[in-house]
C-alpha cells in the first residue's frame, strides 16, 4: 500500500509531462496541394485542420463562398499564378473568400465577385492578406460585423484594380494596410465604427476619393507620410515619379530569392492596368508602350490572367490610333492566347466560365472586323467576323457535346460507385429538406450539408475532368467555316441567322446556300427592353385579342428586316440567338402588321446555340433501328415542394391532364413499342429503371422548377414517395448521366427552356443538360400554359411527327392549326420551340 502511494506522484508527474509535451509540440502541419490532392480550393479548405498549409498551383479556379473557418495558410504556389474567379458581381452577399478564423492568404489574383475577401459572422480574429491582386471586385477586402467591433486584418503588398472600394471596415476592430496600389476605384477606403485604421505606403491611380466622403469617422483614420495620388492625365514627370514610387513600394519580398520574379510579375500586372487606363484617357500611344512593357516582362515568366489582355490592349490602342489592320493582327493573337490558356481548363462548364469572361474581347474583335468590311468591302473581313462569332459562341458547348459519352460512365467501376454514392447522399438530403415541419436549426444544418455534398460532387467531377485528354475538353475543337455552313448544314431553302449581342453594338449574320450578309443592330440594353416589353403581350393574354402587333413588327424590323428582301425564297430559318434573344420566340415576330401575319405563317423555325453545335448534334451517331419508339412520363399529382434556402412551401398544382396527354400521344405509336409511366409511387425511380437508350422519343409532361441562381438545383418535378431511394427531383447532374440516345426529347412542362443565362454559352438549365446527355433534338417551353391546352397542342404536334414531318415542320403545323382556331393568341402556341437540327 505504501509502495502504491509512493508511485502515485510519479504516475501523475508522467502524465503532466506527457500532456505538456503535446501542447508544446503540436502535430506537424500538413501540406494540402491543389489540384494534386483536391481539385477545388473549397474542398481543400473543408478537409484542412488548424496549422495546415493549402498550396494552390497555377490555374483558374471558378469558385466563390470559400469559408476559411480554421487557422490555415492559403497560398498560391507562384505569385499571381492561381486565379480565383467568383463569376458574380451582382449578389451583394457573395464573396470569393469568407474569413472566420485566424489565417494567412497570399499570392492569388481574386476577381469577379461583389466581395473579394470578407470577414463577417465570425468570432474576433486577426488575419493577414499579402501579395494579392484584386480585379473587378466591388469591395476588395472588407470587415463588417453585424454586432460589434470584431476582426483585424494586416494588408501588405496588394494591388486593387477596378471596383467601388478597395478597403472597407464597418463595425470592425482594425485594418493595417501598407504597400498597396489602388487603381480605378471610387474610393480607396470606407471606414465606419472601428478601433483603428492605419494606412501608409499607398499609391492611388485614377481614384476619385481617398476616403468615402459620406463616412463620419474619416478624421479618425491614421495615415503615414507615404500616400501618393496620380492620374493618367498627369504630366510625364509625375508619371515617372509614380513608376519610381511603385518600384520602391514592393521592393521587399517576404520570400527569400523570389524578389526579382515577384517584382517582374507585379510590374507586368501594373503595366497592363496602366495601359488600360491610358486607353480610357484617350492616349493610345502611351498605352501601347505600357502593353509592350508588359509583353517583355512576361516573355520568360507568363502571368496567365494578363497574357491575353496584353494583345487585346494593343489591338484597342491600334484601333484608337486609326490602324485597323494592325488591330486585327493583335486581336488574332489575343484570341489565340485565350484558346491556348483554355487548354488547361479541366471541365466544359468551367471552360464556359473561363470564356464568358472573355466575351468582351470577341465582341470588340467582331466590331473591328465589321468596321473593316465597311471601309474595304469584299476583302473577307465580314466572313472572318462570322468565324469569330462562331468561336465565341460554340466552343464551350461543343466540348460538352463531344464528350457526352465520356466522364463518369467510362471512368471505371470505382468512379461510378463514387458518383452513385454522391447522388444518393444528395437525394437523401434534398428529400429531408422537403419536410414542411423541419425545425429551423435542422434546416440550416441540412442546407450546410447540401452545400458540402455539392462541393464534394464538384471536386469529384473536376478530378475526372483532369484525367481526360485535352481534345475532348473542346478548347481546340474546330468550329464550322462559312463554306461548311453553306454547303453542309443548310438545305437548299434554309437560312441561318446568327446573332451576337454586345454592350455597345449587336450584329446579325445571314447565311444562305448562295449568299452571306451582316447587319449592325442596337446594343444589348435596347434589345433587352424591346424583348421584355413584347413578352408582356405574349405571356399574359388579358383579352382574347392580341395587342402586341406594333411591338412584334418593331422587333421584326430590327432582327430580320435588314434581310427581308432575301427571305422570300427561304422556307426554314435557323435562329442562333444571343443574350436576351434567347427568351424570344421568333415565330411571333410580326412580318406584316397590316394583314396581321406572324413570321410562323411564312417560315419554319428551329433554334441552335451556334451553327457548329447544330452540326455536332446532327452528326451524332444514333442507332439506325430501336426496339422502342415512345416513352411517355407524366407527373399527375400535386407536388408540395419546399424551397431549399428559405423553407417556404411552393405548391405545384396537380396536372390531371398530363396522363391523358401522353396516352393520346402514345396511341399514335405501335402499342408494343410504347411505354407509359404515369402516377407511379416513385416516378423518378421508375423512369431511371427504364431502358432509356432503347427509345427514339422521350416525352415529359411535368412541372419544371428553374433555379436561376443555383442552376444545378433546377429540376423536372417527377415526385416520389421515397420508396425507390429518389427525391423526385430530376436535376441537371442526374440528367447528364442518363444513357440517352433519343432523337427527340420533349419537355412539355412549365418554362423548361429557362435557366441561368450566361454570356457566350446561352441558357444553363434542363434543356442543355438533355443535349449533353445525348439527345439530338428538343422541344421545350418558354412559359407556362394550362395543361389541357398542352394536351391539344402536343397531340397536333405528334400527328405531324407520325406523318413523317420533321420536328420543326410538325411544330409549325401545330402552331398554324392553333392560329386557325379560337386559340389564335400567341400565348397558347408560341411557348414551344424546337432546339436542334
């Protein structure tokens, strides 16, 4: 007993020493590499632990709302090598990075988001931001707590370009900013209700205000002696002084041995920023010198974010100087750079994001070429403008259409199991979120879980995408030439009208088997106003008499009027819309306001994102003979869906006529080659269990739920009782994995043509997902109509199909039949359009 008593102090002493050692020497920090270990930054942060280093390789990362809620170091492997684009400047609640813990962030270019880095909704934390570049962010770095003065940031060696405010603190503790270059902003600093704001070694370039003039706490801001303000209209001596100040500003580098390389990269970015500023100030000569300086600085060590902006800037400078031919040469180099850099983008959707940010380049190039055609007609400038239009519209979608059979299904058994598990977890989560009695705290937790699973899915597909060879990604997929369109895509009585809608001007290209023409149209904001006004008449029939004749004729004059004398011999018009024109059914344009004739009475219409994508769809290898003709899917019951974000009930009413719709259509096909799915307890599971690749036509009669913000959450609402393991939402990620080889998919639901309109890509939504899954043609609806009207319209359409008419021709015949009936108003017949060859 005495021996045990004597041993007890030693025993306790051992454990005290043991725990002290644990505290004094914590576990070694892990190095997490992106994209080698995880393909997305968000996923890498979510799996990290306190003390970890997240090392991000060169490339473009299209991510936002990355929450840093642990003590980590997030860094770009090379200065400005990793670019994080939020792709959303309009949502004031969005940020590329959210800081909610002590952390260090360094080395990135952060762009295209309302907030670059934002601390909000966190405990008090001190964090650091260094060696960063912010571009096109409304706010660069901001601390704005809801309740008290929480959060302190140390800012070093940072460049801000184009935004409202570079540094903002509101109900925060402190900002300490030194060695900062701020360009083309309304104000450098906005400070309100804070403990400390210290600024020194700051250079302002074309900045209106140093402090936000409406803030009452400006007199509390502390500033050092080295704050300098310059403008692009300053005399040369002052501009030389600015260059000297800039060289001294970033002379010190925190990375031993990296000072020369980092300074070259900073100077290159600065040169591009200054070049663009001088262009805006009307000084193309000085702008050209700055772009040439950037080209020299990046000749050995490129910065991908500005590599394409250098020749683009030189092109605009040459245009401003009146040298159109030299401008064309620089534009060609800029487009080639976009293609080359895009080769490293791993997924078609991300390639679309990458190219969307470059649409202004393509628009400017087209404008330059059309102007050259006006000066020197007949030298091929207009034809090259059409080729550029095809490149700007086609390449992102082409990559998806080419690789529709690649990806998960061909990636091996383990990849399919992983994808199935993610789909199951997502369905379970969404199914529980549909519980109307879910407590608020449980809903919040489930919504966070849903976002984590979506991020996991995104990371998984990124990893698969990086395994594909470069060609299927679509960067260098050839688009159709003008001759190929004339003699390959078009029939003898066909015409293609392809639109490019730009901020300052828009263009229409008419291609026929024997001719070609181009017309200059009004800019985007004017077209958008005209289209939205006309849609009011189309979609809300307050009276049986249509009252939009003048608006419809005005749009006819703008969009097709320039080619009216060449359309007399044309039977079928292929429309390639852009921007707001995606929402316009061209059949409703009024060609003759006196006799009150719609365009559909003279022409057949079909639609495609571009000539090249239509040709890709036309050449899809589909089975010459199928065992089954028609699969009809009807969701008949009322679906009380719950909004994921808000928890509010969205009642989708019962569709009692949908079963009748597909039964009437099914009678037009041999019964042994027809399958009808209606009223199943788990309709989504029943549909997925069918042999989908066996059917030539698949028809859905169901509600469509379009989420414009999170378009991957859009769905066809098929309904479920949970027995089949499905959630009742047939969503784009699921649709893309369907083994479709259908010649036609019909989405006879509410607004199934809707989705998120993206510049350069069109509408991301259900329709695009079915094309990517393998469908050749689609019939989709632009707006909601009564289901009994849809029954009659679809029966008329399929009678034409059964008689052997093409899908576009059968659709036109159904519309003409409605025009001869009491349902003459476009509201009843115009929403349905044919997408595809």
